[in-house]
C-alpha cells in the first residue's frame, strides 16, 4: 500500500493558505481517485482507495503543522510499510511559485512540519513532493498562513493539480520515472 500524506493546518482559517499545499494536493488527488478522506484516525483524516491498481491511503494530519510527525508516526507504525511507500507532500519557500519537485529522500530543510515528520519517524529516506509557494516579501509567518491574492490562488491550484498527477506517476511508475517526468518538464518550462 502507498501512504500519501499532505501536510497542512486544520480548520477553515488555514484552508487556502500557502502552508496548506499538502492538504490541497490530497484534496485534488482524492477527487481524481474518488476517495473520501474523512475517517478520523491516527490524529488525521484518512481515506483508502486505489490508484493504478495499487492500494492507497491518503492522510491529512490534524495535529497542526509543527506536530505532523505524531500522526505519520502512528500511521507508519500501524501499517508497517516500507519507507519508499510513504510520500509526504508539503509547501516550500525555496521553490518558485507553482513549481513542483519530487525527491527520493532528504532532510527537512527549514520546514517545521517536515522537521516533525523526520524527528518522529526517525528516518528521512522516504519520497517527498515539494510544492513551490515562492519567497515572501513580508513577514514569513504572515506569508505562509496569511491571505493569498486571487491570481496567486489560481497558480497554487494549478500546482496542486500538477502535484496530484506527480503522485499518481510515483504510484504507477515509481519514484525515478515520476521524478524524470515531472521535475524535468517543470524545470524546462521555468527556464524558457
């Protein structure tokens, strides 16, 4: 089974913020796959379904961003899946707005949600999908959880759709092909 976890903050207040890109990708993916993500377990909302003939568990931790690892630790402990069957999706300030980047593994960088995940899991060798939200020209906290202008909302929604397609590629083609297909195409587009 593949476990796809999107990081974000629960509640309407945070719903369309930059920091909730992980949740947004899960929502798009759930819609595409016909999965209801509403079961309350593991300090998260979850939903099971199929993607490309593979079982999938979609996860939206409800612990608030900085404690996301508590939820994912419970999920991974219960299901005992290999590390390469977990993908964590989250926002990234260091990636241009609307861009996406898949990676096989890596450190948490400056992202507090990923710091929590790596700390609670005790390993960092799992795939991740970073959704670019651009760099702030104002206070970082206000930037990531503050109001987003309408034109930027459209770019973020497009990035969520790209992210959902990249996750499906990861499940059906494997991480290497998914990286080649999604990272290269986006980098070329931004280089033009």
